[in-house]
C-alpha cells in the first residue's frame, strides 16, 4: 500500500509499504478516510524527537472505516465509521483506571527509551518515533489500531468525516488542557497558539464556563479563524506587549488560567527568542520555551498554567522564581483523549463545536510531501493539510 514516510530530517516521501495485519485479538485494521498533519509532527521532521527511522510511516490524527476486527473486539464491526485517539491505552492498567490515559503502562512496547529520558515511560502514540512505541502511522491507506475498544469511537450520524477527523487529536488535546487547568465559571483564560490545538483549547474553555478567552498568535489567518469559528478574543504578539495587554484586559491582575499550546519550537520576538533559537540549533538545549516563559509571567498571582505544547527534553532560563513566588499551579500532559472524545463528538453533533474549518488544504496522499512543506512553512494560510488516501485533490481554503 501507499504511505507517507519520514525519510530524514525535513524529508518525506510516498513509499510502498506492507499492509498492516491483526497482531492481537483486540486490534482492528482501519481503512483511512482522512488523516492530517499536526504541529507536533514538525518536531519529528526537524529531528528534535529521537529514535525516528527512515521509512517510518507518519501521521497520528485520523478517522476511517473499520476493515477488519480481531476476535477480542466487542465494540466495532466491519464497515463502522470511527475516529481514533492518537494515544494508545489498554483501558485496564492503574493509570487507565485513573483516566490518565496517555500514561498507560501497556500502550508503549518500548518503555526503556522514555524511562531514560523522563524518569518514567508514558503511553504509546501512533507514528511518534520508536520512543513512543514505533507504531506505524495513519498517512497510509490502512493502519492497525491496538486496543480498539478503548481507542476507536463511532462517529455519530450527521457528523461529517472532516469534522470527526479533528476529534482524534486536536480537540481532545485542547480539552485535556482546558479541563486539567481547572477552569471555573467566570475565569479569564489566555491561550498561546492559534493552531488546531490552541483553537480547540479555547473553545473547550468557553464550553467549560470561562467568561473571557484570549488567544495569542502572530498569523492573521489563524487569528481570524479564532474570531469567526471559536468566538474568542485575539491578541497579535508582534503588535502588542502580551503581558501588558493581558493585564489591561483583566483589571491589572492577569488571566486566571494560561494554556501553552505551542511547544518546543515556539516563535517570538526580541533577544530571548534569538538566544533560544541559537541554543536549540546548536543542540545546547532541546526546546524553545519562549511562549512558556511568557505565559508564566502573564498569569495572575495564584493562577494556574497548563502546558499542552509538546516538549521533548530540557529548557534554559525557566522562570522558577516566578512560579514559586506567584504561587502558580503548573500542570502538563499529552492528551487523555479517550476521556473526552465521546463528549467532543456530541458537541460537534449539537453544533456547539466547529472543527472542519481547520482543514484549509485537502490533498491526495501522493501530495503529502507538498502538504508538509506548506504546513511547515505556513504557506497559503495553511492551518492543516489533510490527506485523503483514495480521494480527490483540492483545497478548502
């Protein structure tokens, strides 16, 4: 079958690979209908995530049609239309029982790699390097889905394939941050990053009762989407001092909750950004914490911060003094998507959540390398490039 593969730093290619097969009774084989790029894929392309191998199939955000089921699968049958959580969880270990599903003890068959890096192993993730399991990704005609009864969810009638696609990763990741940050009715929430995850975190915060939500970015097309489809306020960090403007909008205090949805390749302005960029390129630090620092400084005293952007290793000049002296609560996580996807699909069905506007460019799988270039370089207003393994080409922009 055809698949879009990682072939080296900033290099991808469409190659012919073996079709997946059932390896465990709890697996399904999914015929992929739609699969999309994600900002965290860019960390793989750039060589910042260890243990990628040439020929690894990319893609972790997807939906499709069940083509084959293992003997132990109870919730799905051939022909079902499902969206699949990007993180793989068994549903039975202690972490799964605590609804900390991205921390599953059984989802990652290569635990030693992340134990050495972070002190403990986390769960597995489709196509996110051999450190997170070495699972083949969704930029392909077919993909194997382990623990399918826990990780695959039926798409309700009336919810389009395109809307359901982003219930796989962008929306549940955003929900993980909004819920984990402890938002209470009446809060002011600031979100760094107007990509798919940032937009979904903002909408989740609004549905959880936040009174004021402000999304920070520099790209006008993304900020326009926030205003049109999410209904939140926006702030362009290239035009205003973010910390000063957020205090101005919150009576001098700052936001009650801040959510960082940018991660290890954050952009910014000023000398600190240049410092971070040089150190990262020289591999003297693994991550650029530009947005992370700004969120800490902007948060009100006694507020809370949730880190959603993917960070891989160590950062420099982390403002621990501000965290401690301002009495901030800081949390972070990969997505616990199995907890939120059914609720998200219902919000989409009820018209309370827009997602399909994120698909600004829809392409065939053969156009995958072009789609990743557009996505990485943010060409033509690309927010997400979506691939149809057996569908028509075109653009929704």
